[in-house]
């Protein structure tokens, strides 16, 4: 993949670039602030942009704003946002739009998992940090449909929300693909969502549902 | 000028007449003469003195002169009466028969001057142009009456009843003319009294007060000739009753007129009227009780018994105070509603405040209603200043009646356009002093609470800002480094076997990163609370100044301190010194930490450019205030900065 990195800490940026190159990707742009990032992405038209949420010039959420701007320019651009802390609301909105990942920075340590997330997003899927997912699945109300799920179904739902496909979920939980399919059908029914054959769209529907629940 | 001179001349003549009276009395002392002289002494000197005082005022010349003439006419009548007594004792009174006849009716002049006084009171002018002829007519009619007295053919009054009339009987037409003039005198004096009423209707506040004064004393004046007439009609001669009323009026009227012109505001005339009526009623009531009780006892025990007198006195004494209160309330309600309503309003508010149904700040609104004065202001003295503010915080001018508490002014009542007199306001001020004090204390407490609340809010905000800064420092510093470190270790791990990476160098880099992260964390922790404080304030401060690019002269007390005091002292010193090093261009900084009177004084001085920014203060002052201490920053531009914090380190004892 051709990748552009937007990250103000040179140390982290170079380390990440090295990891990516090591994994066989091509880092075509390295930007230290939001402006340079937008320039690099516009110039290079990469497959994926990895963007730190907090960047100069303002040092607040410049990275997230740059991501929205880039997404508006090119709906096909895959974006993975890296953050230092868990932020639920906006991240879920972004991720539920598809082709976006939201991960804490230290997920980089699990190199294989991290690379898998990058691949999923680039392929049109999504990646949501497990910490954010845990917040999303927290208890809300007494008549919560989530309370109807079996523990197994909850596990499956969490992995779905992280953006994993059926095979990924099956591998993680040591289940067969068929069993996972059954669980997912149960979940979709209990949450009142329409079954759709396409995995990515199913994930996004679940995320949207969780985001709405979070706001309510 | 003429009027003023006339007043003085009258005064001299009146004095002469009194001296003459004394001489005649000395030659032929008797009871009637003594009584007459007593009246003269009661009336003449006081009236004369007032006339001179009043005539010296710019607007009092005419009234002063009339008072002088009044005094003179009384003196002349007194002198004449005593002279008559003396004359009766001489061998040959016939020699002076003509003078006896001429002065026979000169007492009418007293009444006439009274009338003139009423006509010209209080500004020296008649009420309107229509009244111009009245003074002249009064003088002419009185003259005719006196002449008629000289010509009359009835016998003289006792003791000269035997003296023959020196002038012949007047013709018939004259008698008719004299009768008309006599009635004219009475009518004109009555009209003068009425003129005062007319004037009252049109008068402003001051004139009304003045007229009320005269009314207070002059109640008896129109009554005197009427009562006199009634007595003559019924009993054939004037009795003591009309005389007493006339005499009381005679004494009181000039006094009242004088007070009215000189100091109409001296005393609340409404209140005086109310008091006069109250005490009159109470006296009558007590006399009745005394009489009833003592005669009832007399019937039971026997007449003249001491028990009866004792019981009567006791009953009267027991009833005195409640009777005064009851009658006062009733009289006030009828005659002086303003006073009654104002005092009731204050008492009611008092009660409601005690019951928690009202706030003492409503005093102004209540008094405005009760005193019918919508512009009335109630000011409360600001603690520690001489300014007055109303309950809403608006300034109130101090030009009014002061409310005093232990002789210290605590508030002020400022009259707007209402009818309340200063005397009434003084009474209201007395009555509401507690309420005013309560409002003052409440506002003081509210201010202190507000200050404390502000300080707390600032402390919380500063706390949040510090947290935010610390979060940023952690994310951007140590956390970032640790994440990078983790990535490097992963890389090293992946390439451990294939030899494409210099693992040795990578590990060196990683350890260096780790060292930097630890240093950053240490710095951050130090910002939270310097660990060296565990070794005492002197050690922490020594550490602090060791890192500075310049030497700081230190003198630090090393006694044990509560942790909060030591920490705050450290931050005061740290902020002040850092500020001096960064911004003041100072070449010398001194730090003193000493104990004095249970307080720790932290003083940082420098010889820099001064003008230290106040941002220094906000956070520090609140931290210092949170410990009950105080912070002072003196930083005049161009002459150095001095920061001093006083931190109490012992709890103040309760018995201070």
C-alpha cells in the first residue's frame, strides 16, 4: 500500500514508517502538521493516510479536522486516526461512515493486529479501538436490547464493532465460520437490524446502531 | 431697618415700664399687684428677647417688631394696673383721673398686636392684597375703643370705683360708632386668625411648619374674647377661666412665634401637638381615677383618711405608663397619622424579619409607603468607609438624618418630597437602628461569602488548568516517548535474527529514550509537589535556587511547619523568584522566610524593573487566602518588586 503519515512527533513518525516499510508498505509522505498533511495527501493520492488526531498548528484536533477535509475531497481515501486517548462520540461517527479506523497509538505494539486493521480499512472496512468499543457496549438503560444478548453474542458483537470480518471473528473466538454466522444473525435480529449479505455494510450498520444508542 | 429699630425701642420701653411697675409695687405692695407683676415677668422678658432675636433675621424684621410691640403693650398694661393699685392708696387720686380714663381700655392693644402678628406671620407680609386694609382698620378700631373707654360714663373698675369721670358723656352718635368699632376689633382679630388658616392652605412645607407652631400656642387666642364675652353675659363679669386661657396663650404665642421663625425645625410640631393633647387627656384621666379611688376609700374608711390618698396615688401611678401609651397611640392615629404609620411600619418589619417573612432590606420601601415619600432613601454605611449605599448598591448622599448605633453612624435617611419632619425622621431613625445594623451585617457577610466563592472558583479553575497542562505534558512527552520506545523494541524483536538492524544501537537509543521519559516524569511530579519538601522548606528552597542562573540571598527559618503552609510558602517563593529571573532583569534577588506572631512571612525582593504582572497574584493570592493568609505585591515601575505573603501556621485561638 502507498501510505502517507501525519504525525508531529518525529520519533513516532519515523518508527511507524519503519514498521510499515518493514511490513512491505510504501510510505510516500511524512507530514509534521495538518497543512503539510493535506498537501502530501493531495499530491500523492495514497491508498491510506495514518493521521495523529492532535497535531500542530493548533495542537487540538487538527488531525481529525484534516481527515474530514480529505474525506470530503476524496470519498475513496482510507484513513486511520491515531489518538492518545479514548474519545467516543466523534470517533464512532467517523468510523461508521466506512473506510475509517480509529485506534489508540499503543495498538502499534501489536504489529500484526495493527497491520490487519490497516488492511481492513484500506479494503473499505473499518477499525475501531477495543477501548472505544468497550465504552459503546457499556450498560445504558434497563430495557437495553444489548441485555438480551448471550455472552457469546456480546463477544461477537464487540469484535464486529472493532471492524473484523466473519473469518477474523471466528479465528479470534476459535469458532467455525458457520457458528459465527448464526451468532451474527441472532444479534441482528435482537437489535432489530436488517440482515445484509455484505460484511462491511453489516458492521457499519452495527456501529451506527451503537453510536445512536450511545447518544441516546 | 425701621422695623428693627422699632423692635429695639419697644424692648427698651417695655423694660422701663416693668421698672416703673416694680417701683409702684414697692410703694404699695398688695396681692393683686404681685400677681400682675408675676404675669408681666412671665411674658415680657421672654417676648422682648425673642423679638430682638427674630428681628435680627433677614426675614423676621416685621414679626420681630410686632413681637416687641406685643411685649410693650403687655408691659404697659402691667405697669398701669400696678399704678392703679398704688393710686388707690394715695390721698388725692383725682389729680390723675384723666390718665386713669385714657388708659382704662388699653388692654385691647394686646389683642390688637396679637391680631397684627397673626396677619403678618410668618413672612412679615399680609396674606394677600385684599388684606391690605385690615391692619390699619384694626389700629383705628382699637384707638376708637380706647377713646370710648376714656369717654364712658360708667364708674371705673375697682379699686378706683369711687373716682369721678373727668370727661363728659359722649354724644349718642359716638356711642353707636364706638360699638361698631368694638365689634370691629373682635371681628378683625378673628379674621386675622382665619387669615392664618387661608395662608396655611397655600403655604409650602416650611411655612406650614411655622404656622403650626403658632397654632399650637395660639389655640387659646380666639377663645379668649369669646369666653370673656360668654362669662360677662352669664355672670356679669370675666372670671378666672377665660383669664387663664388668655394668659397661657399670651405666654405661649410669642414663644411659639419666635421658635417658628428662628428654628421651625427645632422640634416636630405635629409631635408637640400630639403630646399636648396626650398629656391633657392623661392628666384628666388620672385626676378622675385619683378622685374616684380616694372618694371611694373615703366612703369606706372615713373622710380625710391617708389610706384614701395613698390608694388614689398608687392607682394613678400604676395607670400612668399604660395610659400614656394607649392615649398616645389613639391621639397619634387621629392627629399625627404619619408618625403612627412610620413607627408601626418599622415595628412590623422588625416582627416580620424576626419571623423570617420579610427581608430587612425592604426598609426603604416600607418607609416610603408609611411616610408618603416616594423619593425617600435609606442608605447603609459601607464598612470601612464613609460612603452610604442603598440596598440595591446605589450610592446615597449623606445629607440626611443619620442612623446611629452606639454613637456610630450606620445609616442615613434622606427625605425626598414627603411631609415628614426632620424630628420625625430622627425618631424613625432611632427606631430602625437595629434593622439598619442587620442589613449592614448581612451585606458584609454576603460580601465575604462572595469573595470566598470567587476565590474558590478561581482555585478550581486554576486546578483544572493545571490538570490540562499536565495531561498535555504527559501525552506529548513521556507517553509519546514510551510509545516510540515500544515500537523500537518491536522492531528490534522482529529483526533480532535476520541481522538487518543494529540491535545494539537500537537498544542504546531505547535506553536513552527511557532516561529522557523518566526525567520528564520526574519534572512533572516535581511540578505537582517538590519532593525535596519532605526534607523541610529550607532544603526545598535551596534546591530551587541552585538551579537558577543567578545567586539568591537566602535567609530561611528552619522550624517545623504544617505541610500546607510549607508547600504554599514554597510556591510563593518559587513563583516570585521565577518571575524575577524571567521578567525583571534584576541583578539581585533576596528571599526571607521568618516567623512572626504565629505567622510565616515569605518575602521576595528584587532590584529589577518592577511592574510585575498581576497574573502572578490571581493563583497565588487565592492559595494564600485559602490558608487564611494575605499576599501583598508592591511593584512600582522602575524600582523593583516586593512580594510578601503572611501565612498563619497556628490556628488562631477562639478567645481573641
